[in-house]
């Protein structure tokens, strides 16, 4: 019996640096060919069903970075609603942060993660810990379960000086751990302390050659003050417009910034670039760069041969035409796609959800050191 594949014809493929007319062949959940030609529907033993994508932009799926831990949602109906909200805005995978608690045994840790068995989206686990928990034994324990990304909460500069970086070095070298800095955001941490924490962290991770993600916009634009490979900056909402404009002005330059789609706000009132270039910049910031930062690129965040067939279908006539451009664009509320595909299967088609509960996979072997952003 022939194995069914899919060819998506007539669409405009959107990449981080341009748009091209091409057809996409999908087989076993992967993109296997991108070209503009008229190959027959059947090649060898594989039959390719055709999907008409005329007058459509084809975007790589976006990677969601929720600010709340999704595994704590106990009500199944609420959980599915949250996931469908991601899909409706074009997200095909997400990162969840598991909060480390010392009382948890291994079976208890695994039980906490079972909520995502209902996920329609692929997902990656990160671990949230305090600075005092950033120890070799903790890193090794989670490393045994395939976890190598740690979100470290810091309250004071003194906490960074107590981290025994030398004991982490061997584990970091073998597991290629990546650290996400989270400075405690409350009134007890003054601006001077935040600046000191940030600088100490930048210096330490550069010295020990540990790649890190920092949610701090103030230093992201100071390109001479940080290492262009080791330091990645997750941008908050208030600077995404400035970042998009900077990327437009330096279109072919590498710049290590990323922002999830739900954080992107853009002031487009004066039409400072073409709509298609703006779409490319959005893909770069919220899809490609986020996938690189969490180690999922090029499996996610790209439409290239070998990548997962995570594809967002956007009607050309809908892009920036049905919204009041006298206001700042909030992309997470625009619900752009007409259809969304993950791993070659429909999650959302013609504005209708498919039965995809439990289809999502837990993704292992992320590679946050493989690509410059």
C-alpha cells in the first residue's frame, strides 16, 4: 500500500530574510522538498495529496514561551482552551518551566509532567531553580532526565558570587547546559542591584563560557557590552517595536535577540517598511530566533528540508488589511492564521480545530549551542 504524503502548492514561503514562491512536499511529518515545479503527484512509492495554498503566506510555526507554568493547570477543559489559543495565533510548540522543589522524588517529578500528555503541541521542558540550587548535583539529577536548560531566579548580587561555577564546568561541557537569568521583579530589588546582578551574571557566564538568556532590554542594544554568541536577550513587550525597527535597518546583520509572538507589539502607523518585510522580521524575531534560543532550530522555526512540517497558513489579503492601523499592532490578539499544521497534521484548518488532543510530543536533545542568532 502506498504511503500518503502531501504537497502544498502555490504558497509564498516566508523566511527570516525573504519570501519566495515555492511548493512544499511533506512526508512522515517532515518537509522533504521545497521547489517551484510540477512534479507528478506520485513519486516512487509515495502518493502525494495536494493542498492548494494559492494566495497564502506559509510561515514556520511560532514557539510559545508562557510566563506561567502550564503543567499546573489541572482542569482539562481549561488546559485545552489555553492550547487552542496558542494554535489560533500560530504557535506549534511551547516551552514549559518545571519548578524544582526539593521534596519531589523522581516519580513525583514525572507525575507533575503528565498534564502535557493532553497537549496537541510539541513541547520542551525547562527547570526553574533558585540561585542557591544551581549546584552540580541538581544539574546532574535533571541531566539524567534529558533536561539541560535552567531558569535561575536571583534576588541579590551576593547570590551570584556563591555559585560554584567551577564545579558546574564539567557538567556544562558534557551536557551543554544553558542558563536563563530571572532577576526577582519586586520592590525589594532596587535598580542598582538589578544592574549589578546583570553585570555579574554577564561576566560570569562569559568567563565560564556558558550560554545564557537574559530578560533585560537595557543591555540588548549595547552591542559592545556583551558576548555575541554566549549572551541572548529575550525582549519584553515594551522594546519589541524598537527591536523590529533596528532589525529592519540592519536587515542582514546577526543580532542575538528573541521575543515570543505573544509579547510582540509594533507601531506601524507610518508604514516604515513594506508589509512583507515586516512579516519576515516577525518570523525572525518570534519564530526562528526563539527556536535557536531554546535549541529547537532548525527542527522548529524554519521551513527547510528536514524540518518538522509546522506550517502556518495566512491569507495574503488578511495581512495588515483588516485592522485599525492607527493603533499599535498586538499580534497575539490578531489570530492571523486560517490554518495551522504541526508535524504534517492539521491542528486548525479553515478556522476549525481538529481532534488533536495528545498529538504533541515531548522534544529531547535540544541544541542551544548549535547556531548563532
